[in-house]
C-alpha cells in the first residue's frame, strides 16, 4: 500500500517529487506554481486563473489549436487548473513517447505566447461562464458563501474573480503576473511513472533561469464569533442554503477525529444523521450533506478550511429545515456519536484507502496533497492507523470542542417575496440583503 517515492532537485532548484508506479507505461506530471487565486491583487480578482488558462493558448507561432493537435499527435494530454494557493499544469503521456511532447510543454511553461486576442477571448469566455453560473441558485450560494465567510481576506473571492473584476484585467496585468509568479523558485513538480529515474526533466525545465520575485505573504485569518445571515433574492421555488464557519487546518491533531465526526453528521450519504432527520423523516430536502475542508496550503501558512452544511428545500419550509439542522447539531454536540457509528466510520475510511492509489491521477493528487500540507508521503497510512485506534471518548470530546450553534455564516438564496426569516437560531444574527444584480455588474 505504500507509495514508492523519491525526490530530485533540478539544476535550477526545482524540486521533483516522484512516485514509481509500474502498473502501466505512463508518465504523469503536475507542474505546480505556488501562485493561485489567493495571490490575486486587490481589484484584479481572477488574474491568477486567467493567466494560467492562457497558457493553453500556445507558444511562439503555435496557437491553441496547433498546441492541441501537437499533443494529440503524441498521445499526450495537457490541462491547466487554478486553486487558491497554487496553479498547476497537468501533463500525461506514454512513457516511450515523451520527448517531443515534453519539449512543447516546456516551451509553453517558460515561453507562453500571451497574445492579446487570446486573452480577450479567454476573458469573455470566463465572463460568460459567470453569467451561466449565476442562473443557478446553488452556484450563487457557493459564490456568496466564500465571499462572506472569508470577508476581506485574499480567500474572500471566487477563484475566477467576478464579472466586474475581470473587466479591469488587461493583457499587461496578465504578463506581469506571469513574470512574477512563473519561475523556478516558485515551482515544484509531482510525477508518477513506471520510469524509475526522472532526472531527465533537467533537459526540459532545468535550464529555465529566472529570478524569483518577492513572494506574496498571505496574512492569517481570524474569524469572529458573529452569526451572519445573507439573503439573496432570486425567483426560485427552492431555497438553497449554505451554512458554516471557518474550522481547522489539515495539520490539526483533531483532524482525523473530525473526519469521523463529519462522516456521522453529514458526510456518509444516506446513513448520516442529517439525511435521516432532514430528508428521511421530514422530507425537507432530497439532499443534505456536510463537509470539513482541510484548509488552504499557502507557502508561508495554512489557512483553516471551511466546515459547512449544504441543502435545498421549498421556500415555505426554509425556516423549519434550518431549525431541524440546528436540532441535529444540538443533539450531536450534547450526546456525541455511538460505538456503532464509530465502527461504521472506521470501515468507510479503511475502504477508501485503495482509491487513493488506484490510478496515476489519484496517486499524483495524493502526493501533491502531502507536499502542499507538509505531510509524510504515506500520510494516509498514518491517518488510517489513527482512525483505527481512536477512542469513542476522544471523538466525542472533539465534537464538543469544534461543533457549535452560534457564529455561523448562513447564505440563503430564496424568493424574498415568499420568505421571512423566523428561525430562532438565527434571529440574533446580523442580517444582510445581498443584491443579486451586483453579481452581474460589469
């Protein structure tokens, strides 16, 4: 079950975290840059995302179609992705067909074209994506929840920014952001392959020399204890609710106990307490679940992640559904979980371990996770040992410490002509009407 890991340092200082996996003749690489949406400048939210997306538009005289055809001819796959604490370029090919595709990839990473016409097209596509997303109440709820939960912190905006912020970004901003962020000093590589020694990567990105700009220092986040209710008016029949607060980071000694607790509360599908009370017994919602994020792993610190509960219900039953969720939490904190629930959670986590090692992509994601959070490469084995041996008393102590009934940020996307907030759990909170129209401002 253990990963066969080894590490290299290329001649320009880029670290390579390699996993040997001999199942198939495949080479998969994640080129990771420690610049993500959390590094976006004020007023230019979405800059990291659009910069990374623009890498797919080509290099030199090759445009996006040329690049796509070139990779396809070599049987290679190339994609980009941006999260809050990093951006990544994923490359996958057969081990025997690497040379041409890797050469093209290195040119894209080190010498992207960054043409203005490509930028304008990409920006318009992203704006149109927002317009489509904001027709869906669930997307609106998620967008507003992230903003209101982290407020003025660099995490308090969507990864792709907003329609308004995108309109302020220019091609010069993109080129400047690329120069500041895409450099050997800001980069590392995670690779998974049947190839034992991947020091040959020196040939492709090891000669890339660039001075590293001053790194952006992400400030800590200190949540307050206020209960906030944000109401977003949309002409809907179903209220969409996101409610939660900032929790813990992945390196917390309580994290595995919280994983067990959350599995019982709302993370186990149809057997969870929330589903039993909200869906099965009362029929308020088809789906209700809870989640504890591991946090946001920036280079200088990990910002604690979100604990949240998500569900939808009829507008006229919104208050009752919210009250039921709080009733479940109240009982959860006062009584804890049972020995049977603890055993079921253990079985689930033990069964999920093989999925971390099934595919080349899942192995790469597991190794990337360990690098970002500063964990042992085989952290999942240590996690499982802890989960197997954790006591019921320990889990219930953590439940009492972590879960609460106050200090929630609650976003309700609903039809305000039919809804009036009456839940006693929220009546002492600050209530804000969030204008839906502001989401569409250019």
